[in-house]
C-alpha cells in the first residue's frame, strides 16, 4: 500500500493454500507463530544506516542485527 512518495506498507505472511517450499520464511525465522504479530520491519533512512543505528543504540534501543534485503516485483523492478 502506497503511503506517499517512495514510502509503502507491505504486509507479508504465509499463504497456507500454497505448497510447502522448505525455505526459511525470512526474518521471522522458521518457528511458526501462534498468533498474528509484527516480527520485523525495514526502513531506508535519508542518511547512512550506520549513523542511524549508532544513534538509536545510543538512545537505548537495540535494533538487533541489520540485514540488507531486496525483492523483485512481478514486473521485474527490484526493490532494494
């Protein structure tokens, strides 16, 4: 869902109607969830990510491991 400009909201979840792929489902790990919940989020800041991570850690929040991710839309456009 477009939020404005280059910002968008993407909700990703399992499609139980699809065959099992055997792949890790992503940042949430391979443990099935007992209920819907937020397990990961991503951001593309307007400054180097290392600067943002340093600032939030200095403020007492640990964002955990930072993972670079991307995906290709069905029309071939890569979202990075």
